């Protein structure tokens, strides 16, 4: 497995490279201190994952994200930053990042984040999810004087069944199909059957895209359900 680290701080790169080598077997870690250098590395080395800092000297991290996604559309790119602003997190996802890992994350949290993105699931910091939910609730309240009484969005308004809404709640929390099935006491194949129309209704193909669409639409999901409806 080849992983590219793009960070202008030498100590941060060295520490992260060491951690990756401890966590992953047969990993080759490539390093770059800026976007342009990272692009040059990516052109010369087949990559499985790129970890990209938000604040870089030559270009901003979001510009770097766009450049990597444009030239290497199948590459999994994850932002890795000390910044945890929810709007920045969701903008990164909208631009094609597979996740956003804060540098304040614990070792186990970093392991979980890597496991998610390498399995094709987006990773978001809990702080971003929480503030994102709060922001959509505020928009909902501004548009509806009765929103205090009806804070959670009506699934029918968004063309979703009650069960699809349940599945969507857990997906936005970053849960995989197996976890969603266990929490809702249904078969994993049933989860997949519900996800297919959800993706179609939102016009997306990736979980990260779906999460962005949900928050852009101002959908207030409420607390995830457990067990059968």
C-alpha cells in the first residue's frame, strides 16, 4: 500500500509516517511539503491514499484536493488538519474528499478513520457532525415558526420512506452496512436494498456525496433509531 503525506511541517510528516508504518503492514509512505510536490509524487507512484493538510504554503489544501481529484479521480484523498470547522469539513467532502481527520484525534480514532476511508466509507469528526446537525436545525427553525415542535424533517418531504430515513440517519453517523443492519435488527442485504433508492433519490454514487447532499438540503435527521420500526 502506498500512502502520500502532504504537510509542510517536517515533524508532523515524520510522526505520521512512523504511526502509519506501525499500524499498516507493507505500507510505503511518500512525503511532500506542498501540493505541487505531492502531485509530482503522485504522477510517479501509484497511490492508495493521500493525506492532505488544509494549510499549505504553495496552495491551500482545498485547492490541492481539487488538483488531486482532477488528475487522479480514483484516488482516495483525506484532509488531515488542526482545523475542525464544520463548514470546512463539508466543503472538503463536497469537493471530493473521502474524509476529514482532525489532528487532535486519538490513536484509536485515527485507526478507525483509516479503516473507514480505506473501506470506502467517509470519515467525519464527531464535532463536525454535531455542529452540522445544529446548523440544519437552525435553518429549519428560521423557515418554520413551528419548527420547535417539529424539529426533525418529514421523510415524505424528501421522497424517503420511514425505513430509508432510519438507514440514512445511521449512514450519516458513519456506520457501515453491517452496523446499520445490527442496530436496526434487519439483514445487511436489506440495508443495501434501502441504500440503492436513497442514492438514486439524492443523485449520488458515494456516501460522502450523500452526506453533503443531506446537509446542503437542510435535512434534520434527529437521533438514530434502534430496532424495527
